[in-house]
């Protein structure tokens, strides 16, 4: 008979996994928002709605505030306009 065993990870491992996922999401959001800005301002062909853009920007702002170690002066959250 096979035993059901739960696997536990240390808090440090859990936090690393969470940080890694947050870092990936931050990079993805920056890519999406930079592409949306390019399409809107340069190509005059919006790829997402203003609402979607605002929601993605708020998510990015929140993640950057939670993880200042991944600060990037080129982030869309730093862009004026």
C-alpha cells in the first residue's frame, strides 16, 4: 500500500519561488506595456484598451513596490505621459 506523504518546503524556498514568479511577471508586464505604448504612440494602432492598460500598469506598480530589488529606470511606470 502506498503512503500519502505531503511534501513541505521551507519558508525560504517558498519565498524564492514567489519572488521568481513575481520577477517573471514584472518582466512580462513591462514587455506588454512597452509594446502597447509603441503601438499606441508610434504606430497609432492601439493593441489593448485604455482600461486594460491601466489595470496592467497598476499591477506592475504594485509588484515593483513589493520588490524594489528589481527597480528599472526604464520601466513603463517611470515614463511620463
